[in-house]
């Protein structure tokens, strides 16, 4: 019988899963949702956070699984909120971020995808440069209404092709190319 899913996405954030599922579908990878609260260590490195999250995810899910850790890094705030992006969004939100940012608006969004199965762990990361807008534009989730990726005039929230250019897309594309090759070598 054909497997329903190739790999699971462990997260408490359905928005991240929905985007990841659409992105991986383009590579022929079927992504299931493993809705859970993951152990998040305190660290200034989103790679280290993702690594811990994925071992915790595999111990709960017991199937090939990926997790994602993201951060919005604002240059003039020395990279804040970075690894604390989830907490900062829940506390001060976009309104608070806009109050903190002055004339220097450069920022970048980073994603780390971590994969774990019975035999191995692998990490895939990506970064997209951009700017923080002067006010919110659009109704997207998280920081979508205030992040304008480099080379674009609109925020993530207003872009129709977010999933073709985003930090998530760039990291998932690296994962997908590796994963497809790995599956082919298993079935060869
Ligand atoms: P899990 O750890 O359970 O997967 P989370 O929401 O806590 O979910 P992160 O720790 O990676 O995920 O938090 C990063 C935060 O950055 C997230 O909560 C959003 O507020 C924000 N974020 C990440 N990617 C985003 C995107 O594409 N658009 C808007 N905001 C994003």
C-alpha cells in the first residue's frame, strides 16, 4: 500500500505547515501535520534550537519528521527579535516592532529546516534579506504585514508569490532536493 505521507511537519503553527505543504508538493513530497508543542531551548542560534526541536519531535512522532525554526533579524536592533521571534510576536507584536525600528530598516528572515529519522539528522538553512515597512500592509500571519523582501515593493502579506521566494521556500528547496535524492537511493 502506498504511504499517505512521505514525512511529517511537527509544529504548533498551522500557518507554517500549510506553506510548507504547498511548497513541498511542488517537489512531489507529501507532508503530514504532527500538531504538537516542542521543547524550545534558549539559544542565540536558530540552528541549535531546530536541532533540539527535531530530536524532541522524532521522540514523539516516531516517523521521519521535519521541524522549522525561524527568526526575523533586524539590523538596527542587533538582530532582535531573532531566536525570540515567536515570543516577541506574541507579546509586543508588529505594532511594538514598528515602534522600535527607526530610519534604518534593513532586516532578514531566516529559516532552519531540521530533518530526523531513525538513522540521521540533517539541517538546511536559508536567509532572505529585506526591510521592515513603515506601517503594516496586508493581513498575513506573523510578521508578514511588516516584512518586504529584497527586490519587492510589497510585504509578504501582499505578495501573491510568497511561497516561491520566501525564507521557508529557500530552506525547503534545499531539503527537498536532498530528500528526493535520498528516497531514490533507497528504492534503487
Ligand atoms: P513551532 O516552533 O511550534 O513550529 P512557532 O510559531 O513557535 O512554531 P518559531 O519558533 O519558528 O515557530 O517562531 C518564529 C516566529 O516567527 C513565528 O511564530 C512567527 O510569528 C514568525 N514567522 C516565522 N515565519 C514567518 C513567516 O513566513 N511569516 C510571518 N511570520 C513568520
